[in-house]
């Protein structure tokens, strides 16, 4: 600015939205780099957990109810695959988002000299953004794509945090966290503050994304009301996602399954968790509907007598090989899903 | 179902979510096909408009204010490019969404026989969906990606409809629509019902997508509350997008620019719309800041004398070639943006 | 309509929004009546539960962690008081919502004869709605107030349903529900479908209310886009709230606390749940900070020795009267909060 | 804190949520006071505008189309009445929101001494908040009510700002604003930055309120995830509303109708805006359906001949007194609605 002969070319033929949108994308480029790195680090920790616990049996729960057996690693793989899909989406996201903006007052580049396309392309090359070869003042597609990705990252972390909140509950305690919040008044209490905060961030992201989507109904060539809405919601959404990622990294680094609690949880089902498996084992000897009826009756009986289901099975179907119902043999594809995920992370370039 | 020896294998080893999610994706496949077709038809109509009016000068407005000149075709190209980007996104979307689900009660496929991966892959091949090679009961990534695309389509149509609502206003009338709603009590009135409805659908989509995003915090192996939330919001979101597409197709087929009104709108700016162009023309003869000051002064004078800006320019800068300020010469890249878009649509396979 | 001399006065001087908004309010009046009745019936069932279990000790949980003792009735009172506040809000809501609309094409009543105020007031009296003494075509305050109430009802029911979802979890089972959904494949499983559906409805309501709020930015004298948005979201929001109310009524009628499980849950805390109470008991003999330190140390010791906290207390503070730590004596205001709520419901006119 | 014998009673028997929620309400009390004052100041300015322009004829527009005549004051009254209703709601809001919280770890006040109700009531009296006579840790009704009011205020201001954005458009300019944003590159341009920002704030508020509503599904006795969501959204929502109020105050203080433009807008309708009035005038001489048909035909003829509608009326219905169609005589209840609103503001205590 000390060189007035050059200073006059600052903001020359551009509109303030060109400057702001281009600057935004330069910052988003850095943000995506940081998020990429954080996601990969988190994925490596998740892959380690998934690999180490590929065969750690646990009760899989649906509707909050003990359903069938799965493995801790398989659960981690669900969290991880959602996030790995989002890492896979990054190259296309960068292509569709990191655009230069330079098209002047109303998007026509009319005072950018004889070859405005060339000026825009040169600027794109100079700052390392993509040249969309058009004006996008009023086309908020790049913003929507960026917001969708940030929201999806936060939602995926929110799903993971919800699961952890459930597992840290008193009465379950199937995982432990390094960092717990102390209670101000109850000395015995350890509050799962990290997953609580991640869920809160995921709640925020869903609302901010809705506001941004509304603002994509950008009126005419440039729309102050819509654009100001972005100013308030997009940076906040990005920080929300970034914050959730950082918290998740710390949380997962300090997360460990509680082997004793996982095992006790299986025991506490009184073998009811094997009901489906027993049905299918019996179905080798009779039509499945009949097998299902038999098992339903045995479940009823076990509940009435307050005894373990396998006891009833042993007495009523002595020919059935009970060894097949050991937890380790009831994990189905869980171990292999866990290892597949770990391998997927290894192969992330 | 008349063959009980086969009927027992219906729903064998699957959970109801496998059936429902797979059925959903079969319907989504059809939906995306219909939307793809509708989008391409709409794009062809937009391309025709953009091509035919690549050089039809119009006042580009920012913050609702006359800014600089552009062309009708360039405005249409903004609408169209947003939509064409969404057509381009369809192959990746289909890959990331149209997945088979077959992983049993808690996602481990434990009673799907000795090779559950094979069963799932075979089912995928049989129904023509992609095999994700894992369970996605609790990974709602595919749903989020689908919802984001539907929401982005509706938002893009909403932007177009907002522009049309502005242009159909009394006092502007720069476009006409084939189908107008009559007033129940005012015989002279024609209500722009189509764009109003499209904006309403875009409003709905933003809210439904937020609800769906919230539901992606799917708890444990399967979550009734989250899943039921999807049931209420996802079909509605898809219908919202589909409805907006159909309405947009009809609306654009009946849309025509009003040449006289576009031209009058330019005239009514009293050449003020040329202020930026005049500044840059003067900047060839003096530093740009000085040129800007001169033009500001002339604008003030023109307003005070209630005369056209070019009259003032002619008297104060007689050496300036006024021919360069004819609308047709002030369109900048607008015609070429319009034609680029038309060419882009032609090359859509 | 067979009397043409009268038929001409149908829709005379009114606009379609007058007809539609007045008709809406006639239906909303019925809706609020039904919801009022359903809320009162639900409150009576909650009051009975609160009264009957005012002293049924249970573990109160914060952050999912056992915190201190409370009573089942006190928890029910929290649910009920939220709803009773909403019943209390009904008279003001009716006043601020159930308005007649009759102000013609653009809200001035210009062709409603010499005394349009009188016509509007007479119509209001005839159909039993309130006369707002003005036009509210573009003032969507009544809609926002109605929507806020519907959303608050659904959110309150959602809070109750979330609590019930937690209590029906495997490993807790502190409540039982009459109606459970069977699993398609796991005979032992009972899915808490009712509270899952209520949470889903509460999720929907939050999103629909956001869409409606957006539509309250009603442009000019009447705004098609905003009004159509209401058409899609308001009836759905009302049905969502109504549906959640009906489901909640059935759910609560079939809900019972599981005394054995509630008691076992207290036992399973190894007296840790008394830590705060012990601190305050000790604080009678030493400064509270010292008491807190002592209890922290004893909690640590109990965990290390895997023994009950009161065992440690007995050995280290033999002078402390342990009888004061019986659950029944640790309920604080819980029983009285439960009974206050029951009394509040009794006194609802 | 220099008095350890008293310091130990700080946070005695309370949980951190008691402290935080009570502190929140102390700040909300101040906030509502400031907002009350700001709303009344804004209402006074609106009342002045409504009173001064009770008879200033303007074109009322529906669907963006010239509909019938109204007055500038009547439009202002619509804005103002929405806001006055919200001022009227303040006493009940304060009652239902400004609550003390003091119920300890899990809401039972169990370590607040022999009479926890008395302690809570005394604290309420000491800090000047209402005693709800119960715990509301998990009953977020007060938060929802506060958020609904903040959102409704912002939505009402958003409606006003949308109208002003339309009226400041090039081609209309029926109002002028004191403070306009200059364009960085177009010297003739004045951007309506204030109403744009207010609309953006109203967009934000709708999203933040949805997030808060979601968080009202507060789990169990205290829910970290839900509470943290409030921390992020409630203060922001309140600031959003406060900011919109301040901006609106400045905007309305600087707003003036443009008499010449309002009058030209009426002229430019070519009397079409009188079509409904003519229909009803003719309906004194023939059945209304016949009158409607006649006017439709005359409208068509006027459009075809590009002449004013009253010219056609004069030639075809020479007996009709045209003086009744002067704008000043066609305002219906508009002037009286405007004055009623001004009187309402005067009588606000």
C-alpha cells in the first residue's frame, strides 16, 4: 500500500464478495488439511482398537436391548467406516469447493480487462485454488457441499459419542475413558464429559447446516441477507466439526473396553442372547418356523424358571452340540468386519 | 408363500432393517433415475434459454439494487450450473448410497450360513445394488449423502424460484410465466404460484434434512427412535425434491423473458448502472481512485439535476467514447458464461 | 348454493386466505380441545404413578451416572410438571391463536361494506373465534404461538420417552411396558417401540417448527411462498404432537416401575450413591472441605478393596449413625415433589 | 472467600447446574429488561410512522403483485402489532422463565438441610427470581419458553426487514433508509445492509431454536449433552434477537416513506388496482358474479388498448361515480388499523 501505482490495482474490478469468498476458500483449504490429518489420526486409533478387539465378544444391542453377540472391534469398525468414507470423499470435495472467485460487481467480470477469464485463471493458479470458469456469487453449491461434509463428519462423531455415552452408563461401564469430568458435589462420580460435548456439537451442526441450506436460496446476483447468514453459520459449523474432531481424537486415545464388564454383560443375558442362534441350529433339524416356535417356548420357560436358556436347551435337545454356542463362535462376520476396517485404514494413502 | 419349503427362507437370517433398507434403496434407485431424467430435461430447457438469450442485456441486481449489466442467459446459466453440478454428482452418489443391506439381527450376519459375505454379495448382484461389504444398520452415511443431494437439488431450484418471484413482481415483470394462479377476488391479478410453491418446498427440504441429520446419531447396533425419524423425514424429503423438480420443469418450459421490460429496466437506471464502467474507462486516463472520485461527483450531479449520467459524462469528459457504454458492449463475460453452460448441457452424456 | 341470491355473498369481500385461515382456526380449536383432554388424561395417569411411587427409592442418574437417591414418583413429577405447565398455558394460547380472519384482498376490508369491523366481529361471534380487531394475513404470530406450544408438548413427551428408553435398556429394566414390539428374528427380545416412536416424533417436531419459523418472515401483504410452507408444516406438526400424545397415553397407562430392579440398582452402587450424603453428615463434625476430602479417600479405598462404602465409613467413623443412610431417609424432597405434582393435577379444573 | 468459615457454605448442597441455571436467569432478567426497553422504543417509532402515515396511500402487494390500496401506516401497524403482542407476553414469560434453581445433585435437595424448600425460597427472594417450588434441572420448559419468545421477536423483525428489502429495491424505492452500505465498486449504489442483516439474524434464530428444542429431550436427572447444547445455542439466540432489535431500532429511526414513489406506484397500475373496488361498485347494480365478469372484460380491454381501467369504466358505465375510486377513498380500514396501533402503543404502560 506504500506503492500507490500498484495499490490502485488492489480490489480492481473485483467486488467485495470476490475477496471474501476467495479468502474463505483459502482458509477452508487449510481447514480441510487439518481435518484430513485429524481424521486420519483418529482412524489410526480406531483401526488399532478394531484390530486389537476384533474378537473381543460383546453384546450387540438394538433398541437398547441385548440382541446377539458381536465384537468390540466390529462396533469400532462401524464408527470408523463412516469416517473413512468421509476421508474418501475429500478429493471430490476439494474439487467442488476450493474455488477462486473473481467476477466483479455482478458476476460478469466486465471491468477485469480484455480477458477476464485469463485474469481469473491466473489468480486461481497464483493462490492455488480451482478455477470454476464462471461466477459463483449466487451459486452457493460449493458452500452447501462443504457444509454437508462438515455436518456429516460431526454426525458420524456424534454417533460414536452416543454409543460411548451408553457404554459409560452406571450399570454398564463396558468402556472406560481417560478423561472424566469430576462432579462438584459427588466424589464417586465421573462424568463422561467428552462424549457429551461431542453429541452437543453434533446437535449444533445439524441446526447450523439447516440455516446454511436456507441461505442457499440466494436471491438475484448477490444477496446480502443470504450471504450474511453464511457469515454467521458457516465458520461456526466448521469450528463445530473441528472441535468435535479434536475432542474425539482425545477421547478415542483414552478409550478402552472393559473386558470384565463386557463378559459379565454376556453372562447376564442368561443365554437369551443365543436365542436366534439356537433357532437356526434347530432349523437344521426341522423347518425354521417350527424351530422358532420351540425356541420361543424355551425362552418362556427359562424366564419362568429363572434359569439359563442353555440349561433348558440341554434338557430338551440333548443332541444339540452346545459348544457351538460359545461366545467366540457366535461372532459371525464381526471379527472380519473389524479387520477389514483396520486394513482399510492401513491402505489409506 | 404357497411353497412352505421355500417360504421358510424368506427373511432368513435377516432382520427387518435389512429388508426395509434394501427395499428403500430399490426405490431410491428408481427415484434417482426419475430425478436424473427430470434434471436433464430441465437442463435442456435452461440451456435453450441461456443460448437464446446469451446476449439479451438485463440489469444485474445485487442487494436488490441495479448493479451492472449482465445478460438474461448468464442468469439462467447460474441456475443451470448449480443443477448440472448435481447431475455430475450422481454417479458418486449412486455408489455411496445404493447399497444392499443384509447383516442380520445385530449386523454380524451370524445366522446367514457359512459364508454370509457371499450371500450378501449374491443378493446385491441379484437386485442390482452395491455390496458395501459390511453392515450399515447403524452407519447412516448413505442416508445422509442421499438427503444432502436431495436438499441441494431443492435449494438450487429454490434459488431459481426466488429469482423468478422477484422478476414477476409488479413494477418489474421482466419475465412472464405460462401458468399463473388467478386471484379469487382481483380480476387483474396473476399470482406466481409455481415459484412460490418451489420456494416453499425448498424451505421444507432444509428442515427435513436437519431432522434426518439429527437421526444420524444412531445409537448402538440399531436405534428405533433414529430409524423411525428417518421413516418420517426421508421419503418426505425425496418427494419434496421430486415435486420441486416437476414444478420447475413446467415453470421453466413456460418462462419467457420480457424484452421490453428488460430494456425499460436498463433505461430507468438513468445510466447509473454504467457508473462502474465509466470509472474504469476514466481510469485509463488517470489513477483509478481519482476516476472513482470523479464518477461519484458526476453521479451526485446527475441525481441532483435529475438527468442521465451519460449526459453529465459527455459534458465533462467529451473525449470519452460513449459508444463503449452501449448495453451490448457492457455484458462482460455474461454471453460467454451463458454459452458455456449451454455447451455443458449439450455434452452431458 | 341453490340460492343464487345468497350464494353471491359467499366469499364476498374476503380473500382466500381469510377463508383458509379462519377454517384452520376452527380446526385448531377442535385440535386444542382434543389435546387438552388427552393431556389431562395423561396427567391423571402420571399423577397416580407419582402418588403411588412418591417414596419408591430409585437411583437418580446424571450424565448417565448414579448420582444420589431420588424417588420414582419425583421423576414422574418432572415429566408431569412440564406437561401441566403446558395445560396452564392453554387459555392464553387460545386467546392468542384462535382468531377469525376477515380483511379482504390486502388486509383493509375495503369491500366489506360500510362497517367492515362490524362484519368481522359478527363473523367472529358466529363461528366462536376471537376477533383480533385487525388483519393478520401477514402477521403470523398466531401460527408461531401455536407451533411453539405443539413443539413444546412434543419435546416434553420426548424427554419422558428418552428416560423410558434408558430405563427399558437391557441391564437396567427398571420399568416395564405393556406393549412391546416383538423382534422379527430374536424371540427373547422386546423392543420399546412406543418410546422410540415418541422420540422420533419429537425429532420431527423440532424440524417442522424451524421450517414454520422461517416462514414467519412473511413478505408484504400476503406471501404465497411463506403461506405454502405453513400448509406443509403446520398440519404435520399438529399431527406429530397429537400422535405423540396418543402414544404417550397408551405408554404411560402400561408403564410400571420394576421394584426389584430399582432396588438392585441401588444395591449395585456399593453405597457410592451415598457419598454426598456421607460428606454432609461428616460436615456436622468438621469443615465441609475436610469432610469432602475424607469421603473422597474412603471412596477410593472402597473401590480399591471392592467393598461397600458404608463398610469403610463404619470402620473409620464408628460414631456416625448409619441408619440415616437408609435409602428411605435419603430421598430429600423427592416424595414431596411427587405428591405436590399429584395435588397439582387434582386441582386442575 | 477470605472467610473460610463462610466460604464452605458456598456451593453447599447445590450442584453446578443450580449455580449455572440461576446465574443464567439473573442474566436473562437483565436481557429481558433491555429487550423490553428496546421493543418499546421501537414501538414508539413505529407508532409515530403509523400515525403520521395512517392515510398515506400505497399499493398493497400480495404474491409480489399489486393487489388493492392500503396505507403506509397500516403496513407499519402489521409490523408493530406483532411486536406489541410480544411485549404483552412479557409478564407471563418472566413468570414462566425467571426461576431460581436450587435442588442439588439430582434434584432432591437432599443435603440442603432440614428445610430445603425454605432455603430455595429464601434464595429466590434474595436474588429476586421466582421460586418454582420444584427442581427444573431436567425440565427445560423455561428454556423453551424463553427461546420461543426470542425466536418470535427475531422472526417479527425479519418480516419487517423482508418488507423493507422489497421496498428498497431498484424499480420501487418506496422507502428510504438513513444508513446504507456503500458499494466497493459501484458509486451509485446504496445497499440496504440493515434489513439484510436483520433477515440473516432471523434465519439464524430459526436454526438455533430448533437445536435448543432438540436439547429439551433432556435425558434422566441431568444430561450433559443436552445441557452443553443449550450452552452453545441459547446465549447465541439471545444475542441474535438482541442484535436484531438494536439494528431494527436504528433502521426504523432512519426509515421514511417516499411519497412520490408511493404515488407513482399507484399511477403505474393503470387503475388495475381498482378492479376489485369497481366490481363491488357495480355489484350494487347487478349480481356480483355479473359484475365480476364485466370487470374482467374491462380489464382485458384496458390491457389490450394499453389504457387506464377507469377510462374504460367511464365509457361503459357513465353512471358510475368515479370520485369514489380516488385512492384516499379506497383505503378501507387501513387508516383506522394504523391509528389503532398507534393508540395501542400509547396505552402500553
